[in-house]
C-alpha cells in the first residue's frame, strides 16, 4: 500500500538503449570509426562501463547530456516542488492552482517531525481545515482560483511531470541526496534514483550524494559520512 505521506514517483520515459547511447557518445570522441558502427558494435558491458567511467571522471559531461529521462511525480508538497524547480536544466509541467480549483478539503503533506507528535499533528490538521474553509468561502464568493490560492499553504499536495538529462540527474542526486537537503526533496530524489536504477543498474555508482564522488564533505555542517574539506585542509 502507498504511504499517503510519501511521494509517488514513476519513471515514465527513458531511452531504450541508454548505456549503448552513452558509450557511443564517449567512444566517438576517441575513435576513427563512425558513431553508427560504434552503436552497432558488440562491445561487452564491462568495456563500455570502463570507458564511460573514465570519460565521466574526466568531466566530459556532454556525453551524458544525450539521455533524456521523464518522471511522473505526485503527492509531494508545494514546498518540495519549489525546491525542485530551482534546478534550471530540468523541464516541468505542474498541476496548476489557477486552472484546477480545490474542492472540499485540499490534499496536503504533513512533515514527519509534526506527524509523530499527536498533539501537534492534530493542530496541523485543524489548521489545514480552517484554510480550506477560507479558500472555499472565497471561491464560492466568485474569487478566481488564481487569487483564492493565495491562502493555500506550502504543505498543499501537487503533481508534475519532470524531465531532465542524465547530467542533470547526476547533479540533482549529488545535491539532493546529501543529508543537508530537506527530508522531502531528499526522499523524492532518492525515489527518482531508485526508479532509474531499477532499469539501469549501471547508474548506481553515479546517483549518490556529492560527498561520495568528491571523497569529502564540502558542507559547513557535516553528517560525518565523509571527512570535512576544512578538516582535510588543516591536516
Ligand atoms: C542543501 C541545500 C540548501 C539550499 N538552500 C538554499 C537557500 O537557502 N536559498 C536559496 O535560494 N537556495 C537554496 N538552495 C538552492 C541552491 O542554491 C540551488 O539553486 C539549487 O540547488 C540548484 O542547484 P544548481 O544551481 O547547482 O543546479 P542547476 O540549476 O540544476 O544547474 C546545474 C549546474 O548548471 C550550471 N548553471 C546553471 N545555471 C547557471 C547560470 N545561470 N550561470 C552559471 N552556471 C549555471 C551550474 O554549474 C549548476 O551547478 C539550496 C540547495 C541545497 C541543496
């Protein structure tokens, strides 16, 4: 059963031959052979992965920009999607609060820190109820949804189709899987990564928090998973 307080994430589109496409892009840079011959070659997975890893580690990221991936995302808060849309190389189509009028009690997400305290949780639910009453009063009085939405909270549930290329996917994972990222976007991005890894296992080593690829933590406040940069510089 789906957790009503967790994002719902589905991978809806990706290239069928993702590994082969990335390999072809990488190999084309260093080969006299044509891209099509490389694409149709029978090179084994180990050879392809070795080259891809070398090219990505050297920072030749254009090779992974050929891969476009789309996710269907729902049951996330507006606070969460507001953070996601800061990623400028992503494309979004989000449920509109102008064209889709809320009816009855709008859906919302309760942050786990509030949910685990019964008293605070009840206050939160009551407050959402009050907001809903005011919103409905406004829309019933003829205020357009695009203005009535001004009273809706960050907790309001939303849905979107989000697309990005593989370079941005790795960047997104590096930033948002870090424990310094807020819990909801961290959960969402982890689920996006898991969906993709289910189909493309070879991506697992790349879809990691940035400290895993850097080898150190560059944040001021560290979770301790890796040594902090400042500590390394002082040794
Ligand atoms: C833990 C955490 C805390 C945060 N806190 C805040 C906060 O308090 N306030 C706040 O406003 N934001 C905050 N952010 C958002 C953050 O500042 C970025 O806007 C967001 O993470 C997108 O990252 P990005 O710019 O690297 O990625 P993208 O927009 O996805 O871009 C990817 C990369 O493309 C390049 N790029 C994109 N656009 C440009 C450009 N115009 N010029 C040059 N290079 C470009 C950069 O190399 C960039 O890293 C936070 C993010 C995190 C992860």
